[in-house]
C-alpha cells in the first residue's frame, strides 16, 4: 500500500513539473511577442512624430 502512495506522489510531482514548464514556456513566448509588438508600435509613433 505504501509503495502505491509513493508511485502516485511521483506521478503527481512529474505532472506538476510538466505543467509548470509548459506555463513558463508559454509566458516566455507571449512576453517575447508582446515586447516585439510594443517595439513596433513605439517605432511607428516616433516616425509619426518626426514626420510632423
């Protein structure tokens, strides 16, 4: 019985680790895309201000 508890605990730990890695990768990718979007927007605003 105790052996099964240990195996279940390991499975839950591995699952939690996998979920955490997926979240970290997703947030990182979203942050990179967001940073690029803001950079593009800033460049367009600066170009528009200089154009006037």
